């Protein structure tokens, strides 16, 4: 599952069920996660298009100008802006949501609904320690609110503290079964290599989502597409991504998924056109790298280099990296490998999740530091993941380690 998509999506999956409170995520293992049943929630009808999300945010802004102390509208604005960030792949909306909630908390530092929503927003900003602090603070105020265990679990997960994360998700699943909890069960299973179980749980998340919540329907459908891709079910992935795009037109995760389907079917020209079209709407390192890779495969070195340069630019300066995506990109494309190591090490000082460890391992490998690469690679495999790219890189590193040990 795309790492940024998961973070951006999980923090607000099911949030409409709480528009004046509620977020969510996953489960520890066989206990609650093994006995899944659909639980359909009744929610207020959310916006069904990107334009409608913008319009709703404008309406809430107007209401707050008239009534600045309307905390319920502030929380709804935060939830709307988080959805807007997810539907546009643009983090600026989440930054604005943080600003409006910070204003509330300046006036009333103990305002519960603002604290609980701020935890979700800190997740979307990749400020995971801050998100964990907010989640724990909200949990201490209201330990019976399942949302807080989802926020805490999400933050712990991104920090690589998996046992604690799964325990938090298990508590959430027990307290409030529903789409967001099923999604977290799904991702926990995926991390552990149980892709079929992950697919089952994500299907329950989709089935349990209110039909009028088009944006959430689109997100869950896109995640089903991702799981089908991983399982090699290309036709099923195509159907899931199309359903996502139908539910919420031009949904970025759906459009990128449909391009991946084209690539999996060998239609490089179709995939390139689809990637470039989406890049014009929501430019990102991942999209630029995919486009550059296709051009490189087709022998167009100039265009490949242009998009690889754009990928680096879109990542921002190394000092701002909270994900190891830039390090992995640089190492994978043999570009400024020393910088890749520096970026990966900087992120790994804060986070120990398997994706950061994988990027660190690959950067060390490309820098010729095989022993360090082997250690990081073993840490990247510790959950039992079946991520084909992590496994592929681990096999390369293991082979190099064996070769270097032969006299």
C-alpha cells in the first residue's frame, strides 16, 4: 500500500461518522481482527467531489467568521480540510486545518474535540510524535473514545513501534468496529504478509461505509485495488480502481491505480499518458519517478532525466524529509548515493518502520556498506511483509553479503 496514501487516508477514514468527533485504524491480531462483521454507520452526507469539498470548507469558513467560538464548526472544518488533502494529494489543506484548531486551543487548551482532531491532523503532517502526544492526551480525557486509540496506533505504526500500535488498534476494534477499524485490521494483516486476510478486511471496510460517503467509498475502493495489484489480480484491481473513480471523479489514488493497471498489462504508452495527466493535477515524487522510469525503459534519456530531476525537486530539501522516499529514489536510481544515505539515516533516527529500514538498507547497499545494509534489511523484514520490492532488495543485499563472505 502506498505509504503516503495510507497515512493521508487512514487518519480520516470514517471521520464523517464523527464530524463532531471521530478518526481510526487497525487491530493487533487474531483476537478482534479474526472475527470481523460489517457494521454500517449512519453519517451525515459528505461532499461527493473535490469542488464540493472546497465549497463546504468555504461555507464553514463563513460560519466561523460570524461565530469564531463555534468549536463544532472548527472541528468540521478540520475534517473537511483533511478530506480535501486526501482528495487532492495537497498537504496545504491539512496545514490550514492545524492552524484553525491551534487557535481554538490557544483560547481553551483543554477543548477535547479540538485536541482529538488535531491528533489526526498531526498524522497527516507526518508529525508522528506530536500526533501520539495529542492522541494520548485525548485518550486520558476520554478513554472510552475509540478514535483516540486509532490516532495513537497510527502514530506508533509510523514510528515503527508495531506491538504497541497493534495493541491500540485491537482496543479500537473492540470498542468500535466499523470501516476505519476494519481498514486498520487490513493494513496490520498486510504488514504481516497476510494479503488475503488484508483484502477481506478492506472489503468489510468498504461494505460498512455509508453509501452517501462517496469520498470514503472511493478511498476504500482504491485500497482494494492496491491489494489486488499486490496479489496479481489485475482485472480485479481494474474494477476496484474504476469503482473508486466512479464514486469520486478524478480521485488521485484511483487515477494513479488505473495507470498502474495499464503498466501491469504491458501498456506502457497508456500508463505514461495516464501518469502524465495525473502529474499535471497532483505532482509528486512518486509520479515523477514512474514517468521517468517509463521514459528510461523506452530509451528517452533526456525526458527520463527531466522527470528524475523533478522527482528530487518535489521531495523538498533533505532537512525536511519525514519519509525515506527521497533516499530510496536516489539509491534506486544511483543518484547522489551519499546523500541518499544521509537522508535515510536522518529519518531512521526518528522512525524505525519497515519502509524506513528498507530505504536505509538499500542506500547502504548502493554505497557498498554491505554489513550495515544486511542489518537494516533484516529489520525491514521483521513483520513478515510480502512487499515484493522490499523482498527483492533484501535478496540482492543477502546475495552480496554471502558473496563478500566467500574467501
